[in-house]
C-alpha cells in the first residue's frame, strides 16, 4: 500500500508522498501546479470554455499513464462514479478546485441532517409520501386525487422523475454505485484516509474507515468501514459482495474474515452522467415555457452544490416576478 497525502494539509506526510511509487516526481509537481492554477480562478459553476473528457484533460496536462491509472482513476472514479474518466473536464476542474480549497467532511449526525435543517422552518407546510402525478404553472395534482393551487410551481425532483412529469424532458442517464458497510473490532488502518484501488482489479474502488472521520457513525465498540464499487461492479450487487472480502483480505490481511457485514446499498441512479459539452449551453434551472419552474442537480450538475445552486436560481427568478 502506498501513501499519498496533500502536503498543504499534511506536511508530515510529504516525504512519504514523494517516495510513494504512485507517479513520478514530475506527476506530483504537476498536481501542485494544477492546484495552484485552479485556486487562482474564481469557482465557475457556469462551466464556460472548451470541454473534453477528464482523461483527455489529464493526458493534455502531461500526467503519466501510471499516475492516471494508479491515482486519478480510483480517486476521481469515486467522485464521478466512473473510472473511464469520460466525465466533462470542466466539472473535473471545478471539483479539483473544491478539493483544493476546502475539506471533505461528514456531518456528525449524518447526511440526512442537511435536508432536516433545510426543512425545519417549513415543517408544518411539508407533505410527505404524496408524489405529484401532474403539474402546471398554477397547480399540482397528487396521487390521491387532491390538487394544490399555487402562485408558482417549482418541480425539484430527480432527473428520472422529471422525465415522467414532463414528456419533453429527455431521459437523464445515470451512474450507479454500491457500498457495503462492515463493523470491525480491529482498526484496519488508522487516520482519515481514503484507500484506493490503484490496480483496477476491483470489485471495490475505494474504502474508508468512516469512524476515523465521524466516530458517531460507528456501532458501539467497533469501527465502521465503508467499501464502495463503481461502474460494472456497481451494477452487480451479488458479484460485488461475493468478491469484496477476498480483495479486502489481500489489502488488510486475514482479520477481514472477522468483519461483520452490516448492510449493502446499491444506488442505481446515483449521479447524472455529465459528458463533455453537456454542461454548457443548457437552460439550467429556471422557468420552462409552460410556466413551471424546475430545479434539481440534473439541470445544473450532479452534486449538492448543483442542487443548491438550482434552488437559488429558481428562488431569485420567482422573487423577480413578485
Ligand atoms: C452515494 C452518493 C454519494 C453522494 N455524495 C455526494 C457528496 O459527497 N457531495 C455532493 O455534493 N453530492 C453527493 N452526491 C450527490 C447528491 O446527493 C445529489 O446531487 C443531490 O442529493 C441531488 O439533490 P436534488 O434535490 O437535486 O435531488 P434528490 O436528492 O434526488 O431529491 C429529489 C426528491 O424528489 C422526490 N420526488 C421524485 N419524484 C417526485 C414526485 N413525482 N413528487 C414528489 N416528489 C418527488 C424524490 O423522492 C426526492 O426526495 C451523492 C450521491 C450519492 C447517491
């Protein structure tokens, strides 16, 4: 196992990173240059400029094939949920800037805490388990036959559901992911680390001891380990579960046999596909010709930030009309 760390956050790990057999010194200097370049730019969620695949971008920047395969494919594979690196290079640059500028983190009380906090001020005005079956600029029909009238209607569903509500919305293509959670009394690796499959053998692409980041998530007396697969491995949950222990035993040794499997989640529609060119020249979030407003990550880009940006754009458009 080779250790790579960001020298700006972990100066003590810089020497080990330089010595790591993943990538040459030239690759590591290119990472530093890329970091400097993206941080020198304003964060651009409008995604202007020429676009190509992330793989072509990395090759164009001069990274060696070994570094692309050993580091970028598994690292970005966990972000984009695809290791072929066919995702838009504009999105890659945006994400690389986010990773360079801020910290990756987990809310102590779980991701669900984010929508709970957003919903708290509106709690008495939210109706759950009532899917909309039809929408127009002034009303929403619910499954049970009820209709809600409104001055403005905003549809903030996922891309697949949007295509069922609006016949003119093209089908959104999605990427999948699968994650198995394990509890272990033995700590397989200490520290806040992401363990990547640089060999591309799979089925796991990335592993994290989640409880080293958020101890609140762990079952009592145990460490919590998440093991995730992408691409073809994410489409085959049984194959993933069958193969993952052997792979983990090669990485962490025989103690893996004692890890207790807690649960496996396969998420077929995890992230929308963003091919080169797909993020530019779109209407994005806002008002449709039929008067309905649309928001959601699929109209901007597949991330919480994309969803939040879409909501803000729609809110501002509505405030302009009041
Ligand atoms: C495993 C995983 C990890 C991720 N990690 C990150 C991360 O670290 N950082 C990050 O930024 N992003 C991450 N994402 C992406 C992020 O979760 C999404 O981009 C974001 O949640 C999209 O928000 P949204 O509001 O657009 O859509 P959604 O969260 O999909 O919400 C749409 C809602 O619409 C509801 N709905 C659908 N149809 C109807 C209907 N007819 N009537 C009423 N309601 C309906 C759905 O039930 C759903 O609640 C991750 C995604 C996955 C799957």
